[in-house]
C-alpha cells in the first residue's frame, strides 16, 4: 500500500475509533451534549475569538481524554479479564483524569458564560 493510501486508511481507523467511543460510552454522550450547549451559548452571547479558542480547545481536550480513557479501559480488559486490583486502579486513574479535565472545562465555561448570563434581563 502506498504512502497516501496508508494515510487515508489511518484516518478511517481513527474515525472508526471515534464512532465506537460515541456509540459505547454514555459519558461521551454527556460530553457531546455539554459541547453543543457551550457552542450554542457561544453563538448566543457572541463570545470573543479568545473565548472561542478556549471553548473549542477544551471540547477537544475533554473528547480526547474520554477517548484515551476508553482505550485504557479496553486494553485493561484485554490484559486482565478477571478482577485485579491493579486493573481497577488503572481504570480509576484514567477516569479520574477525565474528571479533572471536565471539572476544569466546566470552571472555565462558568468564567466565560456566567458574567454574560447574569446580564440577561431575567437577572436584572
């Protein structure tokens, strides 16, 4: 297979992985909902370019973290199909990493959107 065909195939494999995570991981669906909500709020409040960069970067970071977490879970299940305390610790640590990133993203989202929300007539 030629270089170009291999690169195209690698994109196909990556998209297969993304779709598998979307289909199989309930938390990923929650992240998608939060991302769509953030994007909608960004358009509604006409956020700045820097704020858009933050939102888009954080969405990518959360999606990437959840995808890595899923990969770690699958690999752990492969190498340790029976219960093992180290397998549990591995999965818990990976999930914890996603939680750290999601909490950070939520805080930054609040820093961006809360002042704008508080200017709405409902809060005046």
